[in-house]
C-alpha cells in the first residue's frame, strides 16, 4: 500500500497555524532548561498536575504527544519496531511502545537517535504517571521506561465514582483523597527536583487555568454556528495549548485570540466549505495521527465535522471558595469527571452518551463517526455499547472507522474512504427522511 505523502488535515483557521511554532518554542525552552540543569518531567495528558508543575517551574514533556508527533511525521515505525524487538507486543498502546522504543534506542546509542522528530525526547528528571480510569500505560508505561532511564517515578491516584453513585454522599471522601494525593505529589517533586512549592504562585496558576478553561469553552461554543466556522481537523491542533500547556499565559492568550477569530467567522457567516450539506460529529476515539487528512475527505463530500468529543475542553465547573489551591484542583477534577452523572441517572444511564446527545442537539448533527484504534483498548473498547445506548435515544446514522493512533500498519486509506462514502449516502437519506433538505 502506498503511504500518503500528506498526513495532516488542511487548516481552516489562522490560529491553527500558530500552534506548531508554539510547540517548537516550548521544545526550545525545554532543551535550554535541561542544558541549564533544570528539572524536566515526563507526564500524561488530562492528569491534573499542570497547576503544580507550572507553579514549581518544572518543564513538562508529554510522551503521548511525542508519539503523536512521530506518527504525524511518518517516523514512528522505527521506534515501534525497536519496542517490539525489546519484547513489547504490537497490540499494546502504540503511544507507549513508540516512546519505549525511542527510550530503548537512546540507551543503546548512548545519545539522541538520529533525525529524531522535533529534536527527540529529552531525558526526564522525574516521570509522573496517573492511576485513573483511562488506560494502563498511565501507570505501567513509565514502569517500563525505567528499563532505560534511572528517573524516579510517581503515580498520582485520581479516581472518580461510578455513574450511578450518589455524588453528595461521596464527594467529600473523593475530594479529601485526591487532595492528599496531590500533596504527596508536591512532596515527591520537592524531594527529587530540589524545587520548593510556592503556594501563592500555585494559587495564581490555578486562577489562570480556570480562566483559560472558560475562554476555551466559550470559543468552542461559537462552533455551533451554521455554516461551521471551525472543523475537527483544526481542533486536533487547537487542543494542544489547552491539553499540553495549560497554566501558561500563552495558552490563555491563544484561546482569547481563537475566540476572536471564530467570532469573526460566525458574524460574517464564513464556513469551512462553501456548500455545507451535512454536519458530522466526531463521536469518540483518538484520531489516526498519520491520516488526519482523512477529515478533509468528508469535506470533499459536502460534510463538515463542526465538533468532536475527543479533546473537547473540560467543562467549567463551580468550585467552593475560600479553600487552598490543592483542594481547588481536587474539586475541579471531581466535578469535571462527574459533570453528567446526575443527568445520566435521570436519562440514559451513561454520561458519555449524554455528552454525545448534547453535542448532537447543540451543533445540529446529522451523523456520528467514531474511530476505533486497534491498540487503544481502554478508550475504544466500549464504543459498540455507547452506540447501542445512543441508538435507544437518538435516531441518527453512525460509522466506525478502524485504524490506529500511531501504527500505520493497521490503516487502509482506500477502505476508509469507501466506508465514508457509504456513510454520507446514509446521512443524505436520513436528512431527506427527516425533511431537513430544502
């Protein structure tokens, strides 16, 4: 199979084009910081310790993000193959096997692998995992990395209750537990980085994060407009400042500017494509980073993806006042991860389906597409169940595309396009049946 030469989706917004320079600038700062002997932490997306790392001026490197960059640059296979040779099976998370292959190659060579994307993964001072209900590599991946680096590892336990829990009964316990976990993380970082927590600075960073989440949500809320001003292809890039640089002034400024650009497009009724016929929701699943241009194929068929579940900003939640910043972080975590529990208890029983239905309604969606990545079991294993529950409450066409997040060997572009074409035909018939074509 001939590999696609272009992997990224065509960009619709000017702000999207500013993310790549932002990443390069952060990489430059990380290199300079490490050269100056400053501490650097491996960490995972969506782990709620950004406040702490920013307040302690610890440079953070997202290993999942680096694997995605390798995939987008079509340069992940050598690291995946090295991990396989080290004994890691090909069906394991390819985010993890990509960075593990990189770490193994680095140790073997005694230096940075040649021509590594974006200059390569810097060596960590500490590795911060998370024990939470997302995926195994969050607590096993860095254990495996210790075969190749002596950096100490910390696992931050971040649990949240089941969808049927009585939140009022359990919230105090969860918030207290998570606050103590965060306090232990601070102690770990102080011990192994030599940095001391500045509690006033932590409070300032927490304020900045909460303001950033607010403007980020407001910017994405504008995307409800018809025609769609911003597609999912752009969102897979505009999410980077929020998910990887949260707690920085750059991230806040970025979303302020993004809001202004989207508002201008909405006010002037400028859409992603000139003739928008169908509005498709990216209903879940991590994307195929080596094939994001596939999102543009929907557009060639008259379909726009105006919104997505994956990497949508965390909801803005009400947090009790007059509490210390660690407790504020704990409340934010608890409330964001139980945001739709009570609504689900009254309706579908499934918070993820409630989110899907909100987006379907608010963004005037005609069909839902999911992506099933072969090596991402935890995120993708429940998709069929979600679709079945969704079908009980919403009569809407759905599609599952198959591939992977990093490993292109699990992807067939021709087959994906054929399935998209058939899906759009189904969406067209659905719209006509609903009387939504004028």
